[in-house]
C-alpha cells in the first residue's frame, strides 16, 4: 500500500520568544488538518518528531498534539527521535501506520532552540555524536564537522571555494522562501572571505558554512493512495529507505557517508529509478561540507570530486539536479525535530506547483529527500511524486 501526503503546514523558522513547543505544535496540527480538509476526529494516529536533548523542559511531548483539538483525545500518539533526522523518522513511522491499516495519520515535527543559552545549545547538539570519543570536541557539533572538513581538505585539497559556493547558492535560494529564517543573498565573496561578520567557527568552517539555530514546526497529513485519489491534492511516496550506521566515527570512513549511499541506493532501487530521474533534491546541509560529501554519497560525482557539482552549476536551481531549492538548512534554519518534516512539506509544495513564487521549479516530477542524524549515522531517503 502506497502512502500519500494530502495536507501540510509549516511555520516560518526563526527566533520566536512568544512561542512555545506547545503553541508551535498546536498551530501546525490545526493548519495541516484544515489544508487536508479533514477533522481531528478523522485522524487514526499521531506521530510527533521532537529531538529536545535539553532544549525544552517539557520532555514528554507526544500528547501536546492533543492540545490542538479535544477530538484527538484517546488517539494513539507517539514521539519518535533520531537526532537531526527526527522529522523523517516521524514521517517514516507515519507511513508504517498507514501500511498497517490507519486511514489518516498526522505527523508533526517541532523544535524550539533559541531560548537556550549558546554554550548549552552546543552541548545539546553534541549529544548527537559519540560522547566517549567526541564529548570534549571544541565548538560542539560544529567542531565535529570541522574535523570532517579538515580531513576532507587534507585528502582532496582545499575546498573553501566549493563550500562558499554551496553557502551562496543556498542563501540565494532562501530569498524566495517565506518560511526561511535567513532571506538574504550574501553572494560568493562574502561567504568565501573570513571577516568580523563571517569568522571561522571550527576548522575550515566559517559562520556561513553552518546551519542556523531555529524555532519552528511543520506537519503532514498522510493517508493511503486510494483515499488520496478522493482528496483535493496528493503526493505519493514512491520509495523510502532508512540506513543506520555506527555512532563512533572511528568505526567507519567518515569521508564516505556510507549510510547515505546505502539509503539512496535502496530508495532508487525500490523506485526503479536512477539519480538522473530526479527533478530536485532537498538534502541535509547542516554544514556546507555535509552537502559537498552528500553529492558524492548519492552518486552525483565520484568520491573526492563533489566540488565539480557546484562549480559547474549542476546543483543550481537551473542546473541538471537542483539541490535545496528551498535554501536548505543553511538558509531555512534547522529546528532539529522539524527539519525532516519541513523537507517533505517543501518537496510536496514543489510537486503540486504550490511552492512560493520564485522558489517553484518548472514541472518537477520526482523529488528526492535526504535527512541525516548525527554525522551520517541516521540516514533517511524519501522519493516523492505527484499522484497521477
């Protein structure tokens, strides 16, 4: 049984002092139901993606979705978590609920990070790494990816130009996305040069190489493909894949992102498709070096040659495989539990021709989504297509 997306909602991402995890959840839950044209009473199951790790004092959050409508009372509600891939973990859990007989499933992803002091944010995010090896890394999780970038530079040469091009591309794309936290086209020169406004953060990574600390939420309504045919709009899951890798980086070649490769291979095989069949990809650019390595891991370029994809314009909005037309995590922001759900919302908008003006691609037919938890530990791929 194929699952379909028939409704969605998305808050802007940013810094929202007046919001709480609860208010964000309630908002997108109600808006997604309205968008799908169903009531809370129609929902059979609820899945909440919420990382937390110390960002919220309220740590038992599955039932917060029930605050949106009294009709949610006594519905099954479960919180799922898989580091920065928490949102996609929730989506994939919702698909399994559809496959086992639920008619409508509400999936919500949420995080509120900006109320947490800066040093504490770093410690919270570092919990997505293997603490016995990486727990003392300067710069927190940015420091982990700084070490990855440094190792990549040592093996394949200085990639500072490629990283700046990726950052500039995603910031330029984000200008057209009203949900993005950072809607400013910084340009290559600003992203490339060290400055007071763009200092080095960890290793060769500058501020423009790092995704934003964010608040926000997104939601989807899922149903089976037959029911979807009777709805106002529908986007089908053509394939999904999840590959979990070792947590310690010492047990794998961290420059390979092998779990990413496996997840892409499984999803493409399941779909009977090739990478060249994709119209665009929303990929997990928590740091620009992650997007660079993901080019290679998905098979866009050979190992060590990811820079070609950005330098030759392949991944621009008018390139042969647009990557992150939404602006990605780099411009859109990265509220951990919401990110994977956001990627699915952005892709569904594109495939139904409902993306914001300037962000909408021309007649996209097949979308790829890659959402990653930790340093290529939790690897989720979804392939989406408009319902025929």
